[in-house]
């Protein structure tokens, strides 16, 4: 009987703590969704507005030079992405994200991982890249802002084909 009671208490505690965090998820995902919506519309100013304009902003992506830091990191990344896209003949870029697979928050800082799919055309051929994006957000006077993110995934593949090998 003691074992069943202890097991029930542990299960209730796990459910209670798991249920406490999802309430914050919409607030944490809102700037990420705004970022993706603006990016997909080609609204880079709107996308930039979801990011902190502070010295600690950090972006890691597969586009050279792969790392951007500082108050103008987003603008530098966007410029490098545009340059690389033109060089490779990439058009019709769109990123679709799914519900977070992990959310950690202490109320003022957050860590959010979301599955992502980057669809685009390379020289007219439809391409697709499944990946994951990891975001760090901080809550300020104006709400949650993105302070950093990474793009992690295999090389893109022709849409519908197996992922390309490295």
C-alpha cells in the first residue's frame, strides 16, 4: 500500500510539474512564430524586430561565415543569407516550424527547440531540408525577444528524395 501511495504521489508530481510549463509556451513561441512569418514574407525588418538589438545576440547557421554576434548580427546574417542565396540560385525560401520538442524557462530566460523544414528552389529545382532550431529568449520590458538561435540539420535534398550525404 505504501508503494502504491508513493507511486501515485510521484506520478501526480510529474504531471503537475509537466503541466506547469506549457502555460508559458505560447508566450515563448510567439516571437519565434513572428520571426518565421516575417521571414517567409520576405519582411526582414519584421523578422529583425523579434530579435534583441543587444551585444549578446548570437546566430549560428549553415551560411558562411556561419556565426554572427552583436547588435547587428541579424542584419549581417540576413545580408549573408541573401548573398549566398543569389550565388547558389536559391529562391522561394520558406521555413515551417512545428510545436516545440523542448522548452525550458526560469521566467526571464528560455531555451526552446523546434523542428523546422526549410523548403526552397535551387536553380528551379524544389529542395527540402529538415532540421531543428534552438532558440534562446529573454524577457524584457517589451516582452520576449530572441537573443540567439541555431540551425542544425543535414544537407538539403531534392524534395521527396532521401537527404543528401555530407
